[in-house]
C-alpha cells in the first residue's frame, strides 16, 4: 500500500491539512514547517496522486498538443519541449497528428476529445479564421506557429519576417547576390512561407537590391525531397544561385544534397541557410546555418498561458506573443578550416 497524507502527517507531527498545504504549494506555510513536512515526504517517498488532485478541480490533468506532422523533426522537438513545460504544472500531454488537413484541424479545435482534455495547444496549417470564430467550446486554446489569425485566442509565434531578413542579411553580408528562396507557396498571404518570402524581398530592398523572382521556387511540401527537387528545378532552368535561403532545414538539407550531386560545393559555390535548427542540421557532412526559434520558450509560453487560462486568473485579452530567435552560423555559410 502506498504512502498517504496521513502517514506523512504522523511522521512530521503535523495535521493532514498542513501536509496538503505543502504538497499543493500554498504560500501561507512557514519555511520551517514546509521544510519539516518536506523532510517527512522525502523519508517516506510520498508521491501525490495527481489524478485525484486534478479531479477535485474538475480537470482531467491532460492537455493536448496537435501538430501537422510528427515526422518533421521540428515538431517532434517542439512536442518534447511542450511535454517538459507541462510537467512543471503536473500536466500530461496528449500529442495529436492532424497531417495539416483542414478538416482534422477543425475537428481537433472543436474538441472532439473534450471529455479527455482540459485544453489544447494547436499548431495549424490550413485552419481558417472562420473555423476559429465558429468554435463554441469554452476550454482554453493556444495557437502556435506562423499562421496569423484575427481570432480571440492567444497566439505564439516568432516574427517570421524579421527572422527571414536576418538570414538574408547574413548572406548579403557574405557578398552573395543571387539568393534563391526555396519553399514558397501559392496559397494565402499570411501563411509562414509568404512571411519568410516577404522578409527575403524586404531585406533585398533594404540593401538597395532588386530581388530576382526567378530564384523563388514553390514546393509541394516541406521535406527533404521537396528541397532536392526545388534545387534541381532551379539548376535545370539555368538559374544557378550563389546562395539559398530555405523555408526550413529539411528543404535546405534536400537542396544541399542536389548541389553535391551536381558537383557544386557548399558554401564555396552556393551558401545555404535553413530555418528551425533541427538536430540534423548540426551533424551533416556540412553543418547547416539556420534560424533557431527558441523552442523551449515557445513551449513554456504556450503551456503557461494555457494553465493560466484554466486557472481562471485575471489574464488580459488574448495576445500575440513573439518568442525570440537567433541565427546560428555553421559550415554551410562559412569556409571550413583546413589543417591543424
């Protein structure tokens, strides 16, 4: 039989209520009493029943995190960060996969698992404003990712335009002038590819240059194969760039493979910058320069916001929160050292 609150209370010589106050981290317990109870907890190996605690509050203790593609390393890494952030609040995370399909994103956002979860963190791709405005569920929803919505929900995303400009500025500072953008889309303007493409254009203009739109290549998806095909298309059109800014790291890695197969060196012939700072970007034959969103901060902000909404605190109106990012310069944009 497990250790109970009563057992801890007897060991510490205090009331069960005092032990409960310590376990629940209530502020009105004196430091001396807290230390006394904590010592008894440690000695007995007491573990609180989190399920019972959540049920007393009318909660399940589970939040959902829905992503478009679990096979994409960025979302896998972000899911890990969300799980870590939720654990701080004693929440378990249910990870869902929408495949980036609008109907599945609508289904998730309308809480088809409402009896299971307390709230939802959603990274949508094709969900539209009208879908969110039609949402009738009252449980908290936090939106992640670069889609921008005019809807009454907290949204957490880095500034894609500014981040893209940082990447392009780096390439321009290296003297590169034929900078391709791989990964554009033909759909709506406020999706992330359009925002990063906008940053590509704005930074050229800020440098007094006219961007060559022939160096912009749309892709069907956001994977390695898409990047490889986009790079091949560009070269076969005779539009060889001296640099590439890719929508994400996977596209960048695919592009680098094509460049190698065509006998071109990275970065000597073509410098490459990606976006996301996935683990793979650090361990290739040529490590990848990339824009690194602060994934732990994104996860922490999302979970904290959701938990605060669940607690019913006096939060402000829904906000658009901008976590940080940084450019990590690696071998794909700098000459590797030779010799000792």
